[in-house]
C-alpha cells in the first residue's frame, strides 16, 4: 500500500485495516457482500464521503466489462479526492 501511495504521489493519510476491525464496523455483513475489501474516502472532519464497495479499481482499461468498471470507479474516486483536497 505504501509503495502504491508513493507511486501515485498521495500526500494525504492512507490507512490499512490489517485485521479488518474497522471494515467490519463500517461495512457489516461482510461475508454476504462478495468482497473482502472496501475503500473509504474520509474528509478532514472524519466524515466518510465516498465508499468503493470492494473488488478492484485501477487506471486504464485492460479489457472486458469488469475492467471498464474499474476504470470508471478509478476516475470517480480520483475526482472525489481532488474535490475534497480543494475544500
């Protein structure tokens, strides 16, 4: 995670929930959701402003509908972060 954050030039705090304790509190019924990960964007006041419901997201289309969704999700989270950094 730190390598990816550095590569992307992120200068804001990034957290990893290694034991899933925060994930289970904020994303109940994890087992029926189909993913074991979720990404939250939290603003400066600690308010969750965006939730990516899991799976993968990345820049660039690598083929197939699922990867077009990844590209769309990547752009969406990028826009959310940019907007919040501007606030």
